[in-house]
């Protein structure tokens, strides 16, 4: 057995093109990216160990095609295995400092093992792995002439790539879908190889079906069977022109508008793309009333990328009073006991906790001390909420004024929602997604666009998980069920609370191992909980410091805007590399964005 580093291959920047016209190649076409990665061909007489290491190194250069031929990685393969090498069918990312172990497991078999950071599937979905997760692959070996060559598994093989090269070759992009009944674009983060064919790859992926975790909550304007009519999306003077097959012209006016907005939201994230034009093969521009030329952003069609804060003001609880505070000045707030009283809001006695505030500034909700009653106010008027569960979680308003909470009833954990803006008493509606069976919900938080929920739940093994699920609504817009979940922040095994930071990022209050101190982690969908994919730090070195006795987390915008409500009791605000306690405050309450 030999043990040696699988070093980073050399990289250099290619010369920029001054041409005003560029073409996104077909997805399967081998074209070198702008950041070139160069690896050598097999050396004559190389032993089996060197051939395996050379092939794994060559994976990072799968887009490089010297003299218009095949990628150099194919030269390490037996002829029968060339078609089995599908680089983007499965990508394993490992830290640049990790060692790849290569060992013979038979006269013509070899095993490679590495400690992996993440894996990416064939549609670009990124899944971060727990620390110290190892992955292995076995290759066959055959002599071609007098040279060793590799036989890949019949199921095929992708690539192994270190974190340095990964950041050169791949980038995260958001595909977009439309929240049903809304004008919100809901993102789904995927990873794509960069380079001249990127625009084509993104457009082709956008034409695909709504992903499972959004299906029923979101829709796509593209009709089933719609395809790119050409092998490439051209980019001329910054305008990406997408030409679709004729079936796309059968879409109704709403779907056409959605198609334009979805493509604009996705393609405008590519450097150099300044506008998007959508055409039908043989018919010219796909007709939409609002569009007379290239679209410069989804807002041209009335669609929102990111919801906006409805207020710059938060509430701080000081004893039984609610006082106002400027969110932008929390780090300088100091003693908040003298801040202005919040107008037209009630006084809260000591038995009230976990306050939530509606975007209209009038709705308020909280729990009783035992967590057995949901309390609600409109202004200073308290409105009765019929009892429905025990062990209630901290309530949250979404941007549409609905209240969300979880609790225990009939021997199981469930979700409940109700109209939090109603002027009269209304019952809570129960939602029981099958995938939560046997789990206990610890926290629930609606997304800023009111299309999804972030749900923290614990299984019978005591392990917590954080899931994102779409909210499925009936024809009147009332929530009736949830979609299948998408798990995020996978390395976290303990999670106390979560809050949305934007439409593709949540903060989670938790830890990787149960014995680790609890702290806020920034969970970027499709990008993990830390910076390990960049090869710099692990999740245990997450940049958000550890707060004392954390209870729940609040977001006032961005990682620096994370606020922790503590069991001290107290409100802890990020200042420099630590936490500042707001004197006099026991809770901080922020309205939802919309």
C-alpha cells in the first residue's frame, strides 16, 4: 500500500476574449473553461499506482480538450471504459489537504480512498458530508500493450476533485420556479461546470420539471416536452438568446410570462449576461405583452427575486413592555430600557413568552409559559385561540400574515397554521406530512416568500435534522399539505432552532456533534454549513462565535445580523468576534420580510 497526496493540478487564467459574440456550446461538448487546468498524459511505463493517481488528478480537467480531441483523462482508460467515464454524473469533493490512499486489492484490482467533503449528483445537487466521512472506489486494471490502463465500474464513474480545483471548475447557480399563486421566484441551488457552455447548461436545466421538494408548491411555465431547439444558447453583446422547440408556443399568457421570468432569473446570474431573449424556432420572439426586447430582470415582468424587509424596526421586550429599536443600530443599542414604547401593542405579563410580530405591525402572537396555549392580539386587543396542542414551538408569522407553530396532539407531533391577522377567533388547521411520522418537530419557520417551511425535527434516535418543504395550498390559497422535504445542513446532528436569512439561506442554532457547543450556523442551500468546500475551515470552526445559553435565533439581515435570544435571559447581538448583550432586553422580535 502506498500513501501520497493527490496534489492540486496546475491552473492558469486563459486569455479573455474581446469578441462581442460568444456561444454557449452544447452540454456534452468538450470545451475548455476560462480557468484552465492542465494535467499530463500517462507517462510511458507508469506503474498501476501512478496510472490511478493520474486519472483521479485528470478528473479536474475533464473540460480540457487539447487540440480538439478528448479530455486527457480518457488516456488513462481502457477503450471499453471511455464511455463509462461521465464526469458530471457524480462528483466527490475532498479537502485540498486530504491524502488519497491507493492500494492494490488483487493482481488486477485497485482501491482508492479519501476523506470526502461533499458529493454532487448528476443534476448538480450538492450534499455536504459529516466530518471524517470516507469514500472509496475500486477500479479494474488491464495491460494494453505494455501499459497499465483502468477499467471503470459498469455503473460508470464521475470525478474526484479537491476543494481548490472545485472552486475553479464549478460554481453554484440558482434555477428558479414560480410559487403557485404568487409572483415570487423560488430558487433551487445547483452546481454547474463553468466555461463557455455554462449558459446552455443552465437553460437546459431550467426547462426540466419542478424538483420534488417544490412540486405542488411551485410551478414552471415551460410545458412538458419543451426543449432547446438549438444545441447552444448564443450570447451576443450580453444578450442570451434561448430558442425553444415549437411546443413552447402552446403555453398560455401566464405560463409565457413565467418562462421569461424564470430564464431571466437564472441566466442573468452568469457573468457577461446582461439580458435574455426568448424565441420559438421558426416563429421569433415568444410573445408576452410586457416584453418588447431583451428582459433585463424578472422585475421587468413583475416577479420578485428576493422579498424585502417590510420594516427597519424591531421590537425589544423589556419586562412586560414592548419597545422599538432600529435593526441597523443594534450593535450600538446598549441599554434599551429607555427606548420608545411600541405604539398600539399590548403589555405582556411574565407568563407570556416567544413573541412573534406580523408584517402589518398590528398582529402579535406568543405562547403561555407552559407552551400549551397560542396567544394572539390585534393591536392591544387579545383574541382567543382555541386550544389545540401542547408542547408548542415558538410561533412565526409569514409575510402573508399566517401563523405557523408545531406541537403535540393525539400522541404525535404536528404542524398548525391559522390566519394571524383575523379580527375574530379562528381555529388552527392541522397539517400532518407523512414524512414527519415518528419525529418530533422542534422548530418551524416560514420562508420570506411564504412558499416553504424550514422544519427542525428529531427522530427516535435523538438525532435532529433540518428540512425545507414547500407549502401546498388549495385553490383558495389556504395551506393544506407539504411537499417532500429537502434536507439541508446535513452534518448538523443537533438543532434547536432555525430562521430564514434570505430565500436560499437559513441560520440554524445547533452543533455537528451532540457534545459540541451550540452556536448559529449559516446554512446555504446547496452549499453546506461552513467553508470546507473551499478548503479553509471545517464546520467546527464556523465563523459565528459560540453564544452563552442560546435559546433561539433571530435574523435582522446577513450573517452579521444574527441575534441570539438566550436563557440568561438576554438578547445577544454580534459585535466583532463576540456577542454584546442588550441591557434590559429579554426578547427581540422582527417582522417577516415580504
